[in-house]
């Protein structure tokens, strides 16, 4: 995906460094750049978050918003489950190759990855509990629209996207729904529901604690790196994203948009490494989310403008 063009000397420097276990920015092969997380970015959404991997101006920046709406059941749809609709768009200002229709392929790739991760555990094991989104079977259910916008790209889009989406869904609150059973004069019984319009009476999503995090590996030379920089992506030979649940189960694997794949000798090692890295990242994510939630709560205590401003953070 990288549009950056490096000279043969620069490529050789990066490849030899990775093969010897060090990178041009000082990280080891398995180190991630600094992660910054912020929640409550979009006041009109049911949940939102913004994640940046790397420093301001030289990192990957993703904004995710979640909007919920009630949908009427139609024949052919699951009878006792809600649904999630994902959409990922890369801003044309994020990278030169995203101008025009240049981002279509990466948009589809990221949307498919996000959909598999979110809806992978329909009973809430390693994803959202979609059955909890059902209001009345064969009558009404919640639809979650998860819309992501990639604001800036400096390598590692998938990992930032999944982190931002996980935070946005953890922050998402749905209005409480009251379901009543009514019997008419003919003795026919039917269920009706009412959505409580009270900002203080909201419920969290079920199953968000089981949502995975993603770790992307780039093969460079004979070795691989985690969270590749823009320069490293320019010399990447193969790429794979591994989604790992909090229970350390591998719940999704997606190959990057490249013709080559990882050799079998590296693939088994990569899957084990992904589980080890994910265990550390879940602990870091919990701290980042807690701090972001506190900041969001403090900001919500102040006057609200009703608008969203995409300012650096």
C-alpha cells in the first residue's frame, strides 16, 4: 500500500537492520509505537473513539463512530439476532494513493476485517453478542452502524482501526427498551416495545469485553516486524493481520493485499508471537481506555457545543 519510494541503499539498510533485530527508529522488531486513545469524540454518536499509533503528524490516525437504530425484521433475516454494518473509508488527504478511487481496495479489505472481528462471536465469546441486540424475535432488532475514517496513514492501519473500534464499542450506550405483551379483544397476544428517551437510562453492549485486538506482521527480508512504519511498509514482502481475543484465541487471520504470503516456517512462529504480544497489549489497552474515559467524562461536564472538532490529540 505504501507509496513511499526508497532508494536501493535505504531499502538495504532497513532490511539488514530488521534481519539483525533493530529498526531505524530504535525499536526492536516486536515493539509497537506509542499509542494514543481518546473516546467521546462525536457527540451525536452512540459511541466513538480515536486512536493514533505513532507521534503526531508521523503516525496513523483513525476515527470511529457507532450509531444505533431500530430496524424492522424481514423474512430471511436471523430471527433472534441484531446486526452490525461496518464501513471503513480512507480519507484522500491521508495518503496520495487514496485520491480518486485509489482507496477502494484497501477500504474493502479493512471493512471485511472489521466485520469478521466484530461479528465473529455471535454469542459474545470472541465478539459482540448479537443475540442481545434482538428486541423482539421476528419483529425488531438493533442495527449498529460502525463507520471508520482513516485520517492519516504512516503504517499499521489495521491495528489502529481495531483499537479505535474496540474503544468505540466499549463506550457505546443504547437506550433502554421496554417490551410489553398486549392482548387484544380477540384474545390475540402480541409484543410491543418502547424506546426510553432518557440519556441517563442507557445500557452498554453485551460482549464487548470479548472483542479482539489485532497484531499485524510485515515480512522484511528473512524476518518480520510488528507495527511497521511507512518506510518499512515500502520494503514489505508479505503482510498478515492476526486478531487475538482476550482468552488468547486466534479468531481471525487476514493476509494483506500482496501476492506473496509468509513461508510456513515463519507462519507458525508468527501465530505464537501474536498471542504473546496480544496478552501485553490487552493490559495496555485497558489502561489507555480507562484514562480516555476519565478525560471524556471531565470534558462532558463542561459546556457542550453539539459539534465535533477533529483537533490534534
